[in-house]
């Protein structure tokens, strides 16, 4: 009897329990009820765990997110994507330019060249109005006496068995007199402007063989290697851009140690130390020297013109006192490492990478692998502490789970998929932000293949496709047309360049003008060959696979026969892209803020394993690319980048398709907090900056208990 009553009563009790829990269990709307700390705790979901929390070593997105909060660079980008000071308060860019005195040369009037005569002639020329721009830029002219320097040269020769072998050889270079110019600003045409004074061929021939000393038994082919390397290290005319950073005073690392110029120099040395295997080496390789002026000023001297180099200083600065030789020795002693382990020990092996100490907005607290990383705010941050007290990055690999966590209020940020955007835009609980990023998708044609050698043929292929179909049906409208090689949200992209029109008839006419005629089967044919090629991409990317299908159908309508294939990513790269063994390819680039496109578009970068894998070659483009990376005047650089954009858009080595929009969603209760002079607070809606980033003002974010009315 009691059992029957209990069986009847138990469901009723469960129903009562569930009903009353409705009133006390926090919902998304009141998730901070009983937990006020939730309002000052920001939780971000990440599909993958961080790998290494060190600004000179990390190479993955999750690590980057944490590193950007724990460490700070000398510079970063402001709301308009222009450089602004962070650990540096100010910086100036100038140039030292040096010119060998070459007695084997003659002046244009036939007179002998000496250091005294060279300087005298240049000074005299600067008084001429024709050289007014040059005169205005030159701050000082000095003559350096000859010196001797020993250089270690790596040479290739044959051993006793006639097999190739490399060895190091010390040679002496007797550096001749040099005229050194201190310039107020960097001028990549400086030496060209001097040619009327020094002679058109002064820079072309310098007798290095008269100035290099090496063992007499060195063979002729080895001598040529020596001369080539010495001339590269000691060019006749050398540009040395100089950046002087004034460092912010009073900044401290999270352990209380004061930041100074020594930390900047140490960071550079750590990057260039081959034992550390830093992926940032190429960004800092152009540096010739880092000179400490005083505790709060540092001078960076570069080997050559390379304007993108300054952007490298947005990278976080390391604390020297925690990672220098003494600190490494203490760590190895504490860990009881063997002699073999000590010999191989590099920064990648340091425990610092699991418990970093920087000078950024947040301090590191804890890292539970594959679960979460916890940071807490830096109350001593030089710009003022963050509104959020704690930051968590939770590892949530599955995208569906991420969305569920977000909708339950357990995660504060969610990056939506294209098909989800409309749903969130219509939901009053959330604020969503859609903007272009730094990437774009394209179809690239192998310009080496005769079929794609003609720009008008490539143009016709682009005109045959309705790119709006890709955006509408594949991206659910979450994309924008692209016309050239730069990210759309940068100043280098030329918005005046119109996209190719969708014009199948015009496309067919272009091809017919080049001898292509429809045959009885409906395919374009020329000289007995059908217009046929293979379009490939990588598997695992349904959008790219669908692009191939839409393009294939579009080209079929004008008589072009396209076969499609997709391959596993490693095979796709190794056997096709890296070898240049393909007809056409669907791919995308994720770009940066810099205008330097040397690796992607310069003809010298079209070999195996290089990034100009479509084999684009245009001497005018090559010259523009080099001038852009050597130009330090932003206005001139922008004009050159627009020229390059227009040229590439005209030649259509790619069919530029679209830049996908990225959409991020936040709770509407998260706002920007502004402190007023009277002690009150003003709230503002979060907004994206020019790059599309919504976290630029993250220091001022806070979650309110109730949704504000803006």
C-alpha cells in the first residue's frame, strides 16, 4: 500500500520541484543572480587550446589571444589602423646613408675620385636649386676612414671525393673610405639623385677583389662566392633606416620589475637566437643593430630599406630579468637538468611559456590544459585597469557546444556561422557585428600555362561567373566583392577599382576575338584543341568545393570545359600548389595590415615552394612591389599600392571573388564604460573599428545587470 502511494506521490513531487526551480535557477536574462562576480568575469570559448604563451614563439590563434592580453608591444594599431605608441610614447624615423669612395672610378668630367673631392662636389651641388629637395633632406655629411674587418663566409666547394661540401672561411675586407649622410627622412631614391654628381655608373662597378684578403689556395669559383657575399654585406651604396623609440616610463612587469630599453634589446636578441626557433625571425632579420641610448630610449638601425619592419614592434616585449642567461641557469639548476639537456636548452623549453609574466592588461593566473586559461586584471596597468576583473578562455572544441554555451550564458562571445547570422540579428537579447576581415577567396590561374597566358582570357573567365551567386548561396549574403590583392579594410585597397561585370556574352566575345570558336559539341575550340582545364582545391572545405561547381557550370555556358578535383590538404599543397603543377585553383589568403606583397606577387617568388605559385610575372608590378616595401612615406606608399592594385586587377591573374564577413555576437548587457569627471559613469554601445575588430576597447568592457536602453 505504501509503495503504491509513493509511486503516485513521487511524480507530483518531481513536478513541484521543477516548477519551483523555474523561479530560482538563473536564466540567460538574470545569469548573475546569486553570482555578482559573473558581471566582472569575461569568458571566451575557443575551439583549441593554446600551445605556448610567449610573444616571440607562439604561432596559433588561441595562444595569440592570451599573449595579446598578457604582453604589450612598443606599438600597436589604432582605430584607423595607423600605428600608435604603447610601451613607446614616441618614435622618429630617419636614415643613415653611406657611399664607398671608389678611386677606380672617375667623376663625369674625368677627374679622379677621392673622399675629399667627393664631399666637396656633393656640397657644391647642394647649393644648386636643382638639388633643393636633396639639400633639404641632408642633415650632415661625414667621412669615415678606412677600416679592416674579418668576415666569416659560408662557401660551397668539393671535397677530396668531388662531393659538394660547405665550410666556413674567414676573410678580411679592407673597408674603404665612406661618405656617410645623415638624412632627416628615408629616401629610397637618394643615391639616384646623386648620380648627376658622381656619375651614372658609379654604383655599378666596385673592385671588391682589391679589398678582400683570403688564402692564396682558394679556387676561382670559391673566390666568386666570397666576392658575392662581401658585396652583399658591404654594398657600395647602403641605406640604413633608423628608428629611435622613446619608451614609456614607470611601466612595470607583473612581478613589479620596471620595463626599460634592455628588455627591448633582449627581445630582439632572443628572436634572432637560432636555439629559440622563433617564427618571427624574418620580421627582425633586416635589423643591423639595436643600440641602447639610455634606460628609456633605444635606436634600431636597419641593414636595408624595408618599411614593413616597423610593424614588427607591435609584438609583445619579454622581461629580460626572467629569461636572460642567469635566469635560464637558475631554472636549469632548479629542474636538475642533465648536461645534454642544458646544452640543448632554449627558450622553448622554459617554464615561463606555461606561466608568462608580461606588462599587459591582464596577469596570468592558471592554465588547465584542454580546459581553461585564467587571467586576472593588472591593477597597475599604465593606462588604467580593465573593467573586467577576470578573463577565462574555455576550451570548447565543438562549434555546436560553443553556441549552446553562449546561449546559456556560460560563454560571452560567439563567432557565428554564415547561416546563423540572420537569426542573431533578429534576436533582441544579442548585439551582432558583421565586418570584413583581412582575408579573401579567389580562383588563381597558372600563368605559365599557354591557355592562361593572355590577360584577356583570364578576364573572360572572370566575366562568365556571377560572383554574387557565391555570396548569396554559399555565404548567405555574408561577403563582399573583391577586386584586388589587398584586404578591403586597409588603405592599400583601391575602392575606385570596379569589379568585373557579370557578362557571359562579353566573355564569349573576348574569347572569340582570340580565335576560340564553338564546335559542334558546344565547346570552344582553337587549332584543333578544346578549351579545357582542371580546377582543383582542398577537401574538407565545402564552400570551396561548391565554388568549383558553380564556376564549372558558369564556364560550361560559354563553351569552356572545366574538370574539377579536390585533394587532401597535405597532398594538395605538396603535389600541386608547391610544385606549380596545376591549371587553376580555388584558394584564399589571410592577409595582414602591411602593404608588402613581395612573397605573393613578385616574379622572383614564383619557384617551387614559394607563394607566387601561379607564376605571375610583370616587370612593372615587380618594380612597384619593391618600391612599396622600400617606401616610408605613407602617402606615397598608398599611391603606389593603388597603382599595383589597378595593374593586377587589369591583368586578372586571379579572379578575385569575395571577402567573407565575420560576425561576432555578444550579450546586449556588455557595454563600453566611460568614467565622467563628476564620478558618474556613461555607457556606450560596443562598436567595431575599421578593421572589424570589436575588442579594441576591451579594457572598457563591462557586463551590466540589466540591458541598457540606448
